[in-house]
């Protein structure tokens, strides 16, 4: 089974600020991913953010997103979670995920 982590404290706080029912739903899918199974919620590969970056999608009004990567350190790493308020691409959210991925990769280069 893969481990689970938040990329940093901010990512942890964002996730925990989501409504409990959304945390529960994302949490169940993140657990499935840890076990090597497919999530139940729809996903989208975010190649524009980085290789291996995936977005869990909970549509509705409002919509919720949880962006993660599972290709490093045998760990599912949550990069960013947020309430989606725009139609189309939420560019600020993608920028946050992209910056956090770059920080993660820089950290991995230092330690490995």
C-alpha cells in the first residue's frame, strides 16, 4: 500500500477546511488510490501542471477539487484542495499546484 501525505502544511489546512462530507468523499478515493485501485469520483490528468498530476473532481454548486500526485516515493501526495468557483480552468489553483509540485521535486532532488 502506498503511503499518504500532504505536500506541506498549507495543503493539509486547505483539505481540512473543506466540508466534512467532501473530505470524507475525497478521503475514500485517496484511500482507494493508496491501495492501487481506481477512484470513484471523476478524475482529470493535469499535464499542464506536471507529469502524473491528477485532479479528483466533485461537481456541483459549488464544485470541489483535490489535486494529487502518486508517482513519487510510493506515496499519494496531495498538492492542493479547493472550492472551484469558476467555469473553465481555475488558473490560480493550477498555479498553486504547479508551484507545490516544483517545491516537492526540488526537495526530492536534494534528498535522493
